[in-house]
C-alpha cells in the first residue's frame, strides 16, 4: 500500500522504468530466437508485478480523491485509516500532532496497518480526521442459533 506522496512518486517512476525494461527484454529475447510463446511466458511474471504496482498507484489516487471501498466486520480498518489521512492531504507528522502522539508511533502503526487497534483509538483517529463510520448489522440467516 502506498502511504505518502514520496512512495507514490517512486511507484510512478518504477512503472515507467518497468515498461522500458520489459520492452528491452522483449527485444533481447526476440534477438536470441525465443518464440512468441516463450516470450509470453517470460513476460508474465514481469507484467504481473507491473500490474500490481499500477493497481497500488490507482488505489492511492482514489484515496486522494476521498473514494473508499466498503468494509465488513472492521476488515481492512487500518487501510481505511491510512486512506483517510491521505484523502485529507495530511502527513503522518500532522496526524501525530492532532492525536498527541509521536510521529514514530503513527509511522509504525501505518506500517502495520493499525493491526490490533482498539475501537476507542480508531474512533479518535476518525474524529481528528473529520470522518465517521456508518454501519449496520446483518444477521446471517444460515447461522444456527446457540
């Protein structure tokens, strides 16, 4: 997950470098006499990595626009919290100041995607970022009663 503008710019640069590198590899493989099928097989892992990076960039761009995916049962809550900071155009340092904690703590929490965060702490982060969570409970009709 891209967490800041610096990582975003690095990812954009890597995408362009990978495009160039892939084109160069294809030329080399063709000169070496590889068949089209062999070249396709050689390209697949490189293209897979490239597409993953493109998806991360697109995800960061959506977050910057304030577009979030729905989440269930607090799965991916850490990514939502990071995304809110990004959408607000806020640096980790600024969030730390608003929360009254160290930048190191925010950095570590984001690196771990807020794994194990308490509800109270998540609420405080939502509050300082000016966001709210709206939820509903749906009972699974196929779950046997206890």
